[in-house]
């Protein structure tokens, strides 16, 4: 989330009205966070921050700085050949060598209002992006080396988050009729399938490398937690439950680990400029452990960012300049 929610106290007598008001407020916060993102358009005013693209080793927690700038950029992906990182800034996408250097603008045709929901196909040949041609975000696919985007979703807002290992299906968060849920759609386009129906926000779907499960985050218990389900939406089960507000679980390519971002439990949404922690846990279950503590949140690790060998992952930390 890019907008901090404002606390509003409303005294009402009808409990059903309270629940309804809470639902409407939750939907508004999620929509506003995406729609008001500085990455939603070139004319938006970016915060005064310093962004640092980093890599961390899961073996020893050693952090390596790849690129730093007094500008806002977000959400790294790691290319399938292991050589390149990709991130978004001011509605555009950029690539940079893993070893460092200067970012290179990726040509995306008319898609110049890209947000931070993007990622590579399993074979590394294509790239999914979320772009707002007008107001609502839609999902597109283009060559990983750049080119003209092809529209996949006809309805918006839709925010890409995962690609099935066989390359056939995209998973995403979408708002339909006031509810944010997890959907899938063939990469070629067509009819979308709704996988979650619980009241409240479901977000951040990402496939396990064997394609059997989709991990996602849900606030259906009252606190944002990591869940997983079968790829068809069945057998939904909670994964984390230890007092943090957990978002964006990403399975490692070897299927052994999950990395996620955790806020303090009283933080609503996934806003920027918070003290957060990146935690890692076995994919088979167990207690997550803190790997990195940092200042960030929104934009830190919204999308898959594992190295192909599952030994490292990329993220963005932030520093306020004023």
C-alpha cells in the first residue's frame, strides 16, 4: 500500500453497518494504494527517498548493494539466466546487471504507466506487467527483451503476481464488485477464474515450483497472514500465525523455502516507510526466522525475486531524505 490509512472512529449502533463500513474502507485503501502509486503514471509526485537495490544470501544473511539512487524504484525480479535484475520506477521498467552498473530502460511500447506487479515467465522469454492504460491496472505480456505488450486481462483492476511453472497460466489479484480476490487466467487471454471468495483482501499469489500450490496472503482471520491453496483454489489452509502481519510469500525455485515480508501486527495494508523484516521459513512448514531487518515495505519484495539457484534473493530498502 502506498497510502497510509487514516484512523476514523464512527459510532454506530447497527453491527452489520460497522462490518459493511469496514469492508468498504478496506477496499478503498487497497484501490487507493494501487491507483495512487507514483508508478501509476509519469506525472505523479514521487516521495523524497533514497532507494537501494540489494541482494541477500540465505546462508549467512550477507547483504550486497547492487544499485542506489536518490529516487523511488521498486519490486525487483531476477532474470531466469541469473544475470539481470528488473525493477520499476515512475511508470517504466529498467534492467541492471546483478553485479551492478547503471539501469537500462526496457522498451515496453505504450505501457508507460507500469506499477510494481511484474515478473518473468518460467522460460525467461516473456515478461508480465501491470499497466494502467487509463485508470484501472490491466495485465499484459511482452518479450523479456522488450517490445510491444499484448493485453491479457480485459477487466480491471488486475495486478499480476505469479506465473505457473508450465507457462500456461497467470495468477493475480483483482477487484471485482468491491472484493479483492485471487484469480487465474490463461496467458493467451480468455475467461478468468476466481479462486478465493473470503471477505476481505486476498493478494500476492505465487506458484510453488511444482505447480501444485498457490501461496497468497489473506486478512480473512482479521490479521494479514500467509495462506496456500491447490492451484485450482481448493484446500485453502493457513501457513503463518505468529503475530506479524505477513505479505507476499515467494517460494524458492528449488521448492525448499518461502521468503515473506512481515510488518508489525498493528500496521494496516502494506505501506511504505515502515520498519519491516524479511523472513524465511521451510516450505514444508516451521517457524519463520528473520533474515533482514530494514526500512521499507511497499516496493521491497512485492513480486518473485529469487536467484535461479535459490541461494539469494533481491529486495529494495529505503531511506527518507526529508
